[in-house]
């Protein structure tokens, strides 16, 4: 074989080797690309799952924020209702008239505190003074004493209402509920009975008794269908569902 022919054969063999190497590298590159594509798909899926989770948590957070804002608003409304009677009561207190002690009591020198309108009015003014000054612990104590000393007072319903309000501000919802319930039971013709029932529902919800709160709210809607309290009750019922 001549030298030129041998040189051509060598070049052809070398070219084939190089081609084989290129094909091997190409195969490796394709395998690597396949693995990378699979990894990317897996990573993309994980990212999508994470994004869905984040979106879900954001939606839940927005919902909780909305519920919290509504709860704060409801609490503010409840606190506002506690002061509804301030102006009205001031007028009533000014109309209190001192009554002379009966002559029979003067003669005997014995005086029954519960039968003394002057003492009763002073006790009521003192208790309400604490309430109006937002000294609620003192107001509660004074109201309790008033109910004990004057069990037949014409002002018992108002005292029960104010005492319930004072307990509510102090976040003693159990005592507040009890005061409101006694008022609703014994004085069902009380002018603000619809608001009293709404306050009862507030206490029941805050004491985690939502079913009882629903019953009370339904009672408001049925008994006082055209009242402002009924409109609020329907709104609260929709929220509690």
C-alpha cells in the first residue's frame, strides 16, 4: 500500500472515532437534558403546589381579618349601647322628689330604709354617679347594694340594665348575662327590652354559646320585626351561620 493511501485510511479512522465520541457526548447531553427536564417539571409542580397553598392561606387570612374587623365593630356597638341611657337618666334623676317620712315613723323613731324615698333616690344617684364616671367596679357594687336594700324599687329594671352594662365593660360576660336575663324575665315591657335581648345575645356569643345566641336573635326578629334591634339581629344571624 502506498503512503498516500495509508494516510487517507488513517484520516478516515480518526474521523470515525471523533464522530463516535461526538455521538457519545450527544447521547450524554440528551440524557442530562431529559433528567433536567424531569427535575424542572417536578420543581415546577412543587412551586405550583406551594403557590396554591400560599393563595389558600392568604384567602383564609383575609377572611379572618374580615371576621375580626366585624367583631371589633360589634364590640364597639355593644359598648356604645351601654351609654344609651345617660341623658335620659339624668332627666329622670332631676325629677325625683323628696317625700316626707310618714308621721307614724317619725313618732316611733324607726325608719325602714326600703320605704324611704329620699334615701333610695340618694343611693340611686350615688350608684349611677359611679356608672356615669365609668368607675364600673364601684358602680356594680353600688347597684348590688341598691337591689338588696330596695327590692321593690320602681327603678329596679334600670338598675339591672346599667349593672349588666357595667359587667359587660368589665368583660364579666357571665354576670352581665345574668343581670340582663333577670331584667328580660321580670320586666318584659321594659322600653329597651329589644336592646336588652340583643345584649343577651352578645354575652352568649362571647361565652361561646352561639346556639343560644341564635335563639335569642331569632326571638328579637320575631317579637320586634320592625325595630332597629331586629335588623341588627338578622345581620348577626347571617354572620353566625
